[in-house]
C-alpha cells in the first residue's frame, strides 16, 4: 500500500494588491542660488509726539512783536537838502539892518508802511542863537515808504543885528555863514480808517558856503 502525502493547497489570492512606488529626488546642481525671504511683519505704528506749547506760544509772541514793530507809527525823517543865501543887502542908514533871502529845500521821508498827510510845515532860521524869521508851508501828502521835497523861501527884510553885525560881515567875507534852523511838522498817518496824529521838530546847525551855495556840514537833533 502506497501512502501518499499531499501538500495543502495554496491560499487564494487576496483581492487587494498593495504596490509601493518610490521616486528618487533628482540631485540639485551645486551652482543653483537660493533666496530666503524673511517673514514680513507689519511695522509698529509710531506714537504721536506731544505738542510743545512753549515753542508755539514763543513763536506767536515773536510774530506779534514783529507785527507791532512794523505797524507802530514812527516820526517822519527830516533833512535840509539845500539852504541858499540868495540875497543880502545892508542898510547903512539908522537903524542899521540887513535884508536876507534864503531858499530852503527840505526832504520829508515817511518810513512807515502807510501814508502820511502833514497839515503844516514850519521852518525858522536864526543866526548865532538869534531868530531871524520863519516860513510856513501848506498841506502835503507823502506815500508809504516814500519821500517828498518841500521848497520854501524865507525873505527877511531889515533884520536888526546890532551885536552880531560885525560877525556876520566877517562870515560873509570868509565865504561861510552858520545858520540855526528849526523845522516843525504836524500831521496824521493814515491806515485804512484809522488816523494817528504826529508832531516832530528838528533843530539843525548848518554851515553854508556862500560862494557856491552849498551846505558844508550840518548837525541835527530832534527836539521834544
């Protein structure tokens, strides 16, 4: 009797098949560049700076002071441009006296930013402290930051100069005669509907050359 050994049948194939596929990463070239970008964060909002009121108040005060300085009315500047001794006549009969004719050119300069109207301009002339005479001019107008020239003629007839008669003749012979002048101007400054009155007086010592009728020198100062 022959015994036979039979092998067990193989197991049935599984209905599910698992296949794993692996793809290798290709090698990277050595000369390739890489850029690494940082993570972007929103910048923090700046905090508002505190207001420096001390600086602002100081600037405002300085601006107001400059404005007041510019708009504050100033007295007009006066200057004798010419003083000519055009006529001299000596009367030898008693009483001894002298006829003198003087031509005066006065410059009135307005240094303010608004116009000026003067209602009177008075110029008096003296010799060695003695008043000889004066002339008065009428109204006038000077624009803002402008100037005006006023011509006046002083005619002095039979002026008695007893104590100064010899000195005056000596000055005429030398060709230089000193005169004392006092100029007074009154008027008003105009700014829109506002009016500011003013009055200024200028005293000068003027030395003139009688040969060419020019002013050699003059020294002036304001009188209050």
